[in-house]
């Protein structure tokens, strides 16, 4: 008994199949050195609280 796979029968594709699955979430291109993002969020929270007190 001879088994022939579908891959052997299909014509070759122009682009290779994608081997990577979907990435859950890509990290930023550079690390947040000094916590700049975190500090910006803290400033936004403080500005919001100042607005409530005015």
C-alpha cells in the first residue's frame, strides 16, 4: 500500500508557509529604562487628583 501525502501532490507555492503562530503581545522595541512610562502614569494620576481638588 502506497500513501501519498497532499503536500507532494500540490504545486509548489510561491511563498513559504508561515511557521510562526500568532504572537500574544510583542514587547516594546526598547526597554523602559528608568521607569519613564510608569512615572508618566503617576503624573497623570496626580494631575487628575489636583483637578478634583480645584
